[in-house]
C-alpha cells in the first residue's frame, strides 16, 4: 500500500529538504532535530503519541510533524513510574526537548487513518537559549526513536493540511498532570489487587 504522503518523498530536492528539517538543519545552523535519521513508515491503525503545548491551538498540536510510537511513549511512561520521576522532565531528557521548544504539558494520543512515510531518529542534543534556562543541556537517549512525519502542516498558513485531517484521528488529549494522577491511581489499585486488599 502506497503511503498517503509518498509524493513528498519522490522528489529528490524535496526529500533532502525534509530530511534536513528532520535533522534540525536550517539556514541559521543546527538546532534540535534528530541524529541517525532513517526512513520509516507509520501504518494505518497504529497508535502514536505527541507531547504538545497547551498554549498552542489544537490545530498546531495535531499538525506537528513530531510524534512517537506507542511503544516509545510506553517506555518513557514506565521508566517514569519505575524511578518515581516526572513524566514531563523525563520526556525532555529522553527526547532532547529544551524549554525553548515549548511548555510540553499535554499528551495527544492519536490513531493513523492511513499509512504515512516518516523519518525516524534519536534526539539531537540541544542547549537552552532562553534567559531562565540558558545553558541547560538536553542530550537525548539512544534507545528513544522519534518520528518526523512530513506533510501534516501548511507552515506558510499555519494550519493542518488536508493530509493531516485525513490521516490523524485524535483519540484523547490530557494535561500531563492529570495523566500522571490517573496512572498513579491505577498503579495503587493494581498493587492492592495483587496483594489481595480489595
């Protein structure tokens, strides 16, 4: 089955431009993006996640090219639970997402309605430039693969493309703080059941 955004990968010039963006390369240098970039496909029916920003319209959150597979999100979530850490901070650490990129305080869970081509890779180390966090470094984790899915947003107009609406079905959005509370409640209930305390 041909990917719905296949044409974006067919033109060599367009392909190199998109791969450069996924790699964090721009006219002003390199900022963020991914290293070890390779091609991938996210298939119809797959569940994907995104950590988005509550101070952005939902249209911008859903049309961002930056997503992760459910297995990647589950790894970050389970690691957070195992160490008793902060999901938001661990996400920043594992995916190399500095405060400069946004507040990163909401979770979007989505289903792919059609297969899409993507680039995948590991977060490139970044250093914060904002006054309050200047110099703080975020290195990324080699075991965390991110997705860059081209074609979801019309960047000139700042709106989702028809491809985005045809491909991304948002199943759930929640504030990270609410998500953590629910997960901890479920964890406590599961532990009580395992111990026979009903």
